[in-house]
């Protein structure tokens, strides 16, 4: 009876909802309105990443012309007024009438979603970008956009504002050139900030130049006080990309191994070189789009690499019987670029994190299986160095397993017992929990007393921890500083890492705002980057920002997080009386704060400042950690000299 009653009440609710939900509630978004309504669906976000994505989309169209064999030079400029110009010497966007719409093709490309030469019409065999929505999306999200096409001896021009046509296509001159010239101003109504970062664009353009050997990309910043220009050209293509990855590392063999092949319209290129480090650095691309989550091309590479190295070891009696080195072993110290170009690329998700075309796995597997085996036969010294590296990694992995089991036995941690230095929280839902990693017992003591124990855990660290840039996993498991952290987080490390077992979704590094604190943060970030990278990729790692100053006038107290803020608050407290005394004291460190101060300034979610550690460019991050924490002193000295002015506010 109760079940029937619930259904009856539910039916009544549905009937009422049906009456209220009629055609008047169905909104039809005309033209590019959908893009302006939900920009994040098309460019990921309206933050800095989305802002820069606009440039990538226009450049991707020019890259497609290069892939098709018609473009040799792309020019990208941040203009003096902050707008963007992208020019290429490709064929130029068609300007004749497009049959389906009865409008000029140039207009259709910039005003209609999913319009372009990428849908099987023969315009492009392979292409990147947002599947034909790139130009129209950029147009929709720009305050204004102007495009000129040099084609058939004429210059055609068209202008738009927020996706709407403000000047119909018309001929404005004659030309001997061919190509497309686009200038746009990102819309401040859409984006949080419209100031472009030259280094972000430069990094992306360098990547594209590496991936398209022989293509020249010039990037220039014309803004006052920021003028700079770089011409990017790499005849060696992805071979030079690998040398760039290994710039601050010691290679095991001189050659960059290059493998390539094709089947039908699909092409695959692989370049790799091993170094004497312990970290794997495989970067993959499909149609020049970075695929950070890999996909079929990466799977094919990894499978074949493991097979070839094992086969070589067995053939030369280095690997005996059923003993084999694992995929993790053979990838230790590798730097590799995998670049595939294929028609109808299938990406998983709008943001193209992973390539899904199954046949590309077979193509890459066959190329590596055949050509790498041949390379090993022809270059026995390089093959021997690579095999020995894998064998050493295998022995270290076994040592790490024994070290892990030994530590568990000694400490009783196999029973789930938490480290003594951890003061856990009461909440058990990881999405609601946060852990503060605090250096020093005095600071940890204040944090424990000042925290909200419902959801805040405190893990005390002491002394300088292991520099994992110079150590394998077996040393990490035996390290008395890092192992408690591994156990507290609960997700393992390296190949064993499982983010589903993570016990906290906010991991907050709380260290003093001095040189020692910066060193501790760098050591911890190196550890997370090398052995728990998904933590950073998911946005789970933060750095607490403790105040530097306490200001007091009478009974009024304020804190400041920078010298500029100190001066502004001091002026505010003085008000109209500049001679009044404001007491300013500098916090000596977290350990000097009492529990109440620490809660108020650094731990209270309502008042604290946290800096999220992001991983926008894994290649740059890899190089920074290698320079800062690696063996070579000279690159570190150069980096510090060049970046000393930024160290106060360093984000990875």
C-alpha cells in the first residue's frame, strides 16, 4: 500500500511538471549564441587556458594547411594593444559561394559551427583543432574579429563583432600572395582576464614547430616593454624535440632513435633517447594535438618497446629463461615523442585527452617491433646500454618491493595503522578531507591545536627529505621522511599509484615563507610530480600562503601577505592621520604563531589563501625539476640567475 501511495504522489508531481514544461521553455540558440552561452563546452574554460586556446584554434587551421603541404610559414603576434594576429601563407580560405548555404565559404567558416574542410570533402586528409568549429568559436568569443584572405590575386576582407557580421565580405585590394590573415580581440565579457602570456604561446608554437619539421613559426610580442621575437624552425622535427627534452640530462647513447611508417593515409613517427635518470617522459600527439592521457598510439609503443627489449635480451643471453623486464623497467630514463597523423581521429572527450582509433595501435606496434629490433642489431653498444638500464631498473623494482614489505613488517602498517606523526581527521569522505603537511614539530603542534578536526588532518614532517630526482623507488620506501606521507595518503606511488584510494582531496603543503620553506616545497613537489603526478593533474595539491606581517593600531589587527599589501593596510589604518603609530611585526615562521593565529590566517577555509599547484605544461615542469633537483650545477645556476626575481611567487 505504501508503495502504491508513493507512486500516486509521484504521478501527480509528474503531471504538474508536464503542465509547466511546455514549448515556451525550449530555448533555441541561433547561430553562435550557444558558444557564448556555454563557452567552456568549446574551449574548456574562460580562464587563462581558454583565452590562449583561442590562438591555438586559429593556428591549428594554419597547421592543417601545412599538413596538407600548402603552408611553410605561420606568424603569430601579440599586438601593441593586446589583440592577436595570426598569418599563414597557405591557400587562403575559399571565398566562393558554399552550395548548402548560398553564402561565401569565408562567411560560413566564421559563422557556422561544424563548417570547414575537415568533414570528408577532400579539403584535408588529416586535421586537428575543434573538428571544424575552431574559427567560428574564436569569432563568437571575440569582441571583434577581422579576417583577410589573399587568394586569386585579390584581398578579400570580412569583419565581425561577437560572432555577428559587421562588414560583409568584399574585395579591398590586389595581391601577389596567398594565405589568411586574422586579427581578433578576446571578449572581456567572456574571459576573466584578456592579457596574453607570451611564454605560454611561445611554448605551444615551439611544440608545433617540432612536430612539423621544416615549418617556420614566428612569434612576436609587440606590447610596450615586452618586445621580443622568436623564429622557430626545426629541420629535424621530433628528433630535435627529444634532444630538447634531454637538454639537461645525460644521454645513454648519442643517437636519437627515429622510427616511422605509414598505412594508407595514417602516418606514425617515433623518436626516443634514453638518459641516466630514473624518470619516464613519453609525450604523445595525434594530428599535432597533445594527448596527455595517451591512447592507442602510446599503448602500441609501450607494448612493442617491452617486447623488443626482452627479445633482444633473451637472444643475447642477458635475460634467461622466463625472466623478463617489465614495461616500467624498460621505460626508466626514456624520453620519447610519439606523433601520429590520421584521418578521422577519434578523441575521447571534447578536450581530446586520449586517442581512441584502434588501428593506430597496430601501426605503431609494427613500426617499433620491426625498426627498433633492426636498430638494436645495427647499434649493439646503444642496445646494450638500454638493456642494462632496464635490468638495473628491474633489480631496483624488486628491491623496492622488498623494502616496502620490510617497512610494513617493521611498522605494522600492513594492518592499516597510520603513522605516529599523523593526526587524522574524523571525516572519511576523501572529497571533504584535507591534509596539511607541516614542517617542524612546533608548527605542527599549533596546527593540530588550531585545526578543525572534523575534516583537517595534520602530518608533521621534520628535517630535509630525500631528493627523489636522484633516487629510485627502493630508496623512497625506506626513507623515514617520505614513507609516512605515502601511507597517510594511501594511494601508493609510481606504477602502483591508485588515485581511487586517496584519502584526502586537498593536500596542502604548509611551510615557512623563507628559503628553507621553499626548499621543502620544491622537494615535496618533485616527489608528487615524479611519483604521484595525478595528484597535481587533478588539482589536489596546494601550497598554503601564510602571512608575512602583523599590523596593529590600537585594538585593530590585520595581517599582510606581501610588502605591497603591508604598505596598503598601513596607510588604511592611518587613515587621515599619517602620524598615528601602526605597529608592524614580521612573522618569524609558522612555529611562532599560536594556534588561534594559525587558524585565522592560514587554515580557516573562510579566510585563508591557498595556491593551487597546476600542471599546464608537463614538458616545462619536467625540465624545471630536472634543472632544480638534478645533478648538473651549471643549468641550475643559470636558471636561478634568470628567474631569481620570480622566486617569491613560484608556481609549477
